[in-house]
């Protein structure tokens, strides 16, 4: 399958996750996000769903999370150390590499992920980013990183009618971290990581507006 087709297929999976409310089990709740999970159909792990309301317009939220080279994500997201575009496929699709720092008190060593990423605006004004793992000739595995795999994942920035300064952010995380991590570590890491993502993003959008 071509990169663009893989990206569109990932976006379609995201829309199916958005529409299918069955089987999700809550696992963490903060003032900023409700996190739930269910077994993944893509790999032997879980897909996680984060849902929260952010105190900023969809454009401001999108500015903070959009997956572009030189974007704001590396500044506020503690799980993103570096983000680079490897190949631009079209205006909407690119192949990207994300590197992450060690995490969970260094139990999880640095990771790298190579994904095809799709960005698009839907008819209702929602901004969507969707991604899934791919291989690319310019991105062989590097010795200092464990290669992780993202399965269909991403975010919906959803406008709230009559509330221009608030945005619903619905996100799906579905990641095989690779390596030899105990399942208990993986199951603890993701809910805490998603809560941190929403907390740090809330601070970032407030700073952007300030």
C-alpha cells in the first residue's frame, strides 16, 4: 500500500474509534482529561482514548499539536524529544520520525517512531491528524534507540458550537513500545502519559494566548 493510502486508512480507523463507544473502560480521570482503553485489534496491546476540553480555540490547540517540523510540540510535550519530516508525500501527507526521551524513571529507554502522518480539516471545522507506522529507506533503525510502532492513532480538534474559545480534544494512542518491557510497566505508563499530555497541552495553549 502506498504511503497516502496508509495515511487515509489510519484516518478512517480513527473515525471508527470516534464513532464506536462500546467496550471502553475508564482508567484515569483528571480535571483535564478522561482516559479509557480497550484491547487493540491491531496488535497485542491496548488502544487508549483521551477526551478533554481545552481553554482555547481549535486553531490555537491545533497550533500546539500539529505534527510539523519546527512546530511547538517538542517545546511542551515531554514525550517528544525531536520531530523531523523525512519525506513530503503531498500537502496533507508526510513521512515523519519522532524520537522520545527515556521515561518512567528511565525504565523505558529512548524510542524512535517512523510514521506516515495525515493532516486534514473536516467539513464541520474539526482538525484531524492521523498516523500509523511505516518503513522508509531514509530511516533505518538507529543503534541508540528502540524502534517502537504506532498503530492508527492521532487527534481530533473539535469546535464547540457557541464556544469559540473552547475545544474538545479527542485523541487515540495505540503504541507498541518495543523492547522487553513488563506489561505492568506499559499498562501504567500510558494512562499517566496521556494525563501528562493533556496537562502540558493545557499550559501550552494558555501561554500561546497570553
